[in-house]
């Protein structure tokens, strides 16, 4: 399955960065580019459980009954995690729910070498974000 263009660009940019400090800076820059959520959206219903830092994901169903899609927006109070949110949104947002449900971001992050330099807590938070997004997509696609 072909990945969305915004995600492909991120993956390509990461492939040019050999130094992990440069990769971290790039990930932080991606996060800084995300629009902020409304204060009212930073609530318990949108909060991702299992993350040490604060993470909120807002999923908005789009499209018709035949191929519903999800627009996903998100925010974190931690710079690196905000960057990880940006990468997940590039991978998942505005795609058909069935495709989102089938896309294993953890495997993709592992292929890119993105998880090997994350702390265990950040890695667990990433898994929690992916599980949340894919769970909502599966529910919408059903």
C-alpha cells in the first residue's frame, strides 16, 4: 500500500539525516508546524491514555457511507512527541478508515529507524497513539 505524499516526503527527508541530533531537530520542527487544537479540544475524551506526556487526538469522520475517511488532528505538550504526532498525522490523516486500520505505523517507524532512539516511555506512547487511531478507524470502517 502506497503511503501518502506528505509521509513519503518526511521519510525521504529523514533518510538524508544520518545524525540523530539532526533527526530530532527535524522531528521537533515537524511538530512546531502543526496547528494548535482549540482549548476545548484538549479534554479527557481526546486525551491518549498510555502516554507520559499529554497527547490529544481529535478524529473527524469524513466522506460517505461507502468509504468513510478520518481527518485526524493532534497536539502534545512535549516537543519530540509533538513531532511524532505530526508524522502520524502525515501517515494517517485524510485516508479511508479501512486503509488506516490496516496500516501498521509501528512497523513503518521501525523500518525508518525512528523507534530505536526513543525512550521506552516515548515508544509506549507512540504505540498508544497508533492503537487509538487504528481503533477509531476500525470502528468507523465496520
